[in-house]
C-alpha cells in the first residue's frame, strides 16, 4: 500500500476500512500478484486488533467477530494461493477440442477420453440450460464472461466449478471457446461461512452506539460512523477533517471537551448527556469517550460514542409523570392502597388506608401486613401472598377476594382485596387495594331478605298465573267445544235443506220452482261460506289450524279458480285472464288452502269490478335448492280503495266501507284469512290500490321441493251416479245417523241410484245390524247418543267380514282433528255436512271401487 492509499484510508470509518480490507483479500477475481504485501497485511491486522481492543469497552462480542474474520481471511488466502486451474477449448458445437491435465484430473477422466466429448454432458441437468445460454452468448457476442455450474465426475461425485469463458478461434478459422476451469467447491463453502461471519459482524456494528467519532486532542474529527443513516441525514465528508466545534452547538462542544479531558486523565469517560436539534426534532444523546492508543503519529486520539437515548428520556419523563399521577391518585383514592415487599413488610401507605384502618403512615411502614388482619386469618393471607409470589411475571391474583380486616382500635370489618405482584430490579413487591365493604354487605343482607320475600311473592303470583292459565285453557276448550257444537248444529239442518232442495230438483219441478230452489241453494251456500270463514278464523287464532303436505300444481290451482268463477265472470261481462310463469313441477304444500286464499282474492275482485278485466298471476319470487317462494297476484279494474282505509283491510270483520256490506255483502273475513294462511305458509300478504283505477291484492307462500315431479290431476268425466247404478245396483248400504232428516235425505239419494239402504239411529244399533247383515259400505255419523261413530267403527272393524268394508264418516264437524279421529278409528273417507248428491256419489264410488278391489 503506497502513501496516497494510506492518506485515503484515514477518511474511512472503522467499518468501511474493515470491509475494504476483507473484500480485497477475499475477492473472487483476486490472484497472487494482487494480494497485500506481508508488511501491509501485518499493519492492517494490527490496526484491526487496535480497534477491536477499543470496541471491547462497549461490546465484548465484537472480539469474537474479529477473530472469526481473521480465520476466514487466512482460509481464503490459502485457497486462492494454491487453487488448481484447468483449461479447456471447446468447438462451436460444444465439443472438447483441447484439455489440460489439471482439468482432466478435476473431471476424473483421462484426457484422451475427454477430447471430442460434449462438455455439456458433464454439467448436471439443473445447470445445463444456464451453461448453454452462457456458451451461446459468449460465442455470438464475444464478451468475456464467467459462470458457475456443478459438474459430475466419472465416479459420480459432483463439484462446483467456476468457468471463465472467452471467445477464440482455432487454427482453421473456426470459432471456439476457451475456458479456465476452477474447482470452487471449498470456496463456495467458505463463502457461506463468510456471509455468516459478515452477518454477525454487521450485527455487532449495528449494535454499537448510534454515533461514533474519532477525534484528536485538538477536537479534529478523523472518522465518523453511524448505522442509522436517518439520524443526522448528512454525509461523512461534512465532518471529516473539521473540528467538532465547527459543526456542533456550543453546549454540545462544552460537553465533549469535558468528556475528552476526563478521558485524557483516566482513559475513559461515560454518562455525559446533551441534546441536539435534528431534522427529526430534539434528540437526546449519552456521550462515552475512550482514549485510543497506537496511532501512527503517536498523537492522542479519542473515540466518542454517542448513544441516542431520546426514547429512554421520554420513557423516564413518562415514568415520572406516571409516578406523580399514581401518587396523586393513590392519595386521593377512597380505598386503601398498600404496598409491601416480598417479606410482607409495609413500604407504602396512602390516605385511604389511614382513613380505613386508623393507622398513620409512620405507624405502619416497616411493620408486617399481618397487623391489618385478625389473627385467625393471618395464615390465609400469607398463603395468598405466596401464591402470587410463585408467578414468574407481574400479574393480578385472579378476581378480588373477600376477607376480614382489623382496625387500629381492634374492630373487625369486611373488606375486599385485589392483590397484584410487580417486579423491578430491586426485587418483588405487592400492591393491595383494600375496600371497606361494610355498607355493601349491609345492602346485600337487605337484598337477600328482599329476595326471600320476593320469592314468596313470585310463588304466590305463579300460583295465580297458573290458575289464570287453567281458566284460559278451560275457556279455550269451551270455545272449541262451542265452535264444534255450533258447526254441528248449523250444518246438520243445512244438510237437510240443501239435500231436500237437490232431491226436489231431481224429482222434477217447474221452471219457477227451479228458480226458487236455486235461491234456497244459493242462500244455503252463502250461509255455509260464512260458517266456514268463522270456523277458519277461530281455528287460526286458537293455533289449531293445520296445513297438509301434498303435491301442488300451480296451473291446476289457477284452472280451478277459473272454473269456480267462470259463471259469475260471464254474467258480469268481464274477462278473466291467467298469467303464470314457468315454475317447478315438484312443489309440495297445501293445495286446498292455496286455492282458498286465491279464491278469496279473486271472488272479491269479481265482486267489486263492473267492467274490463280481472287478472290472476303466479310469479316465481325466489328459488333455492330446497324451496320456491311463489307470489300470487289478483289485479282488477274495479272501484279501488281509499289510502286511509288500506291499513285495516286485512283485519277480521273489516271492510273498506261499512256501507259496502249492504251493496256487496260479505263478512270481511276473507282477506284476514288469506293473510293468516300466507303467514302460516311462510309468506305475507298485502295490496296496492288507486280509487277509480283498480286494485292488486297479493300474497306469497314458500313451497318446498320434493324428490319427484307432482303429476297434474287428471280431470275425470266419469258420471259417478251412472257408474254406481251400472256396477253396484242392489248393493246394501247402511246409513247411521241420529238425525231423522239426514237419514231420510241420504236414503232417498242412495235409492235414486238403485241401492238398498238400511238405517240406524246410533252406533249400538249399527253394530247390531252389521252382525245380522252384510253391507257393501257404511255411512257413519260421528256424534250420536248411546255410542258415537268413532267407537261404533272400532267395534264394527272387529266383526267378521268388516275389516275392509268402506266406512265413510258423515259428520257436521269440519275440524281437522275430527277428520284425524275418524281415520284413526278405521274409517276410509270423510264427508262433511252439508253435502250435495254429486259429492256423495263420487266418494261412494271410490269407496266401493276400493272395497271390491
């Protein structure tokens, strides 16, 4: 190293100089004529050792890194001094044209066998593409280049090779590649170790104080280092060669001079603090100075280590503020806050503690905590302290505990203790917050007494509520019984009225008489509709309304409604339109109730529309894998509804205008029933209307999907009456009913189709007749004296030959539970009074067909 190089090296920092020497010694391209001379190496090593000794004052770990760096340097010097180099010449086809002995030795193959051998085949598969890319690049561009690949020897071993490539030409003018091949396996391993060593060294350098200056006794700065480039935000050349008094504030200069003077006397100085105004704001530093020895000119030099302690200062300030705040809170707290050491001796005592226990701070500090506890509880308290002491970290001892405390005057009182453990360099300490809970305990006793009396009141109230519930249940049962009885008492005579009207019409009447019979029939049907509505709304409100699960075909529902209303629509000169979206065919729900809800809307629409159209729609609103939500709409061009009455339309017994009842009739239950049905089927109902324009009433239902598509019902054109007369004339039928008119009506209708009918007034007489005769079918009333229809059916089923005989319930009870009782007793079908002959004949034909099957 010449003089110029020496002068330049003085401007380097310790870290930069170490890295420069290391890079020079360990460079991949270094060869023997570029190494440091022994004298220069010795000086460099000496200088590194000097710096190592100085830095040991701050961090002893740096010494280990210096030794590792020296060992690494020695290994790499030996490696590059004695590493063998092989030479090869490749043709433009990649074939080995020439190879020296060193290369063949490295490859483990005789030289003759390698000549005219493809070099790429020696490169392992993972590196072959990279080698071919490098080979073609050098061959085409002529650039000197190097690459490292793994080569497999003849014996199967693999080594890492450095290939220095250069384009050349053979004697005949052909292009060739000359390669210098070096085994760098050991070097690659050494590089890994070097990276590890350099990483440790960088970690150590980064851990030294934030700012490092090397200055002379006169204050001139010879070196500067800071791993935190953002701290001063200035390059090193701003400081180098200047006196620190030129670049630092006067107060900082004074601190530095003081520290240098102290270090000049005893070799070191620490603990000098000062502040600097930096771009990041005010920063605090702690200055340590060490005397540096062994410099070339023998002049005194000093290493100034300035550690950034801004965060520590801030933490100290915050700690002082926290301690001041804690003292203020502690002194103003109503609770006792007591701190004790690991020996349970009291060291802090606040005003709250003095107020609660009666001791002053002077009387308790230095005394054991046990003076605050009754003697019988002292062991328990000390065990609690021991449990907290077992914890490794500062923590709170679970939830607060209750115990008894003792005042200075000896009085005992209840208190609540929250205990925490905290650890500082001086040892373990415990802080307890003790709260006098005398008043709280008094309130708790009062609450306990109140709870006792409250429980008695609750039991009394519960008894009253149970009685009220029983009364309500009795009232509900009475209401249900009344509804069932009302249904029976009204439907029974109506069966006679409707039945006799049908019989008279069948026997032949004049046109005038036929009109009168039609009036009777229409009045009866209207009355029956009212009864059905009242029963439906009563069952819904009582929570006894049940829905069926059966296949639902939307198109069939719409067709049925159209069929029911067709005569009324035609009579008023209206057009009834049906619009249906494509819907799945595997829907399941209650088709009867769906048709009832839709018919309620459609009947109202026809009733309140005098011209133009009524439109029925079925729209798919939402579909999932398991269900479909269908929206039904009925739109009319009728009179419309005023906005102020829309809110009460769906209430029971309500109409838009009470005067409408005189003109249009109706109970006002249809809309209420439709809304309740929609809600029971997982949907809702509503309406939009404009006076004089028309209305749209809608409801939605959620229908589930079944595994198979439901088949649409096939309309039958079979004449049940004619079929019975043709197939079953002369068959014996038993009619069981306690009402003479119903027996007479049923017998007349059966005899009209050439059947033989016997009658019984009650269940006991029916059983007796069944024992004597053989009947093809039995019509059985439910409510009868002596023995009802359900019991009679069970008895008849036990008789020989009656196990499969069709038994048809013929009752005025229209509740679902009544139908369930009949089917459970062994009946085959259910005929609700009043019924017309067509219903009777259809059900009887089905029963007889099954019975004969």
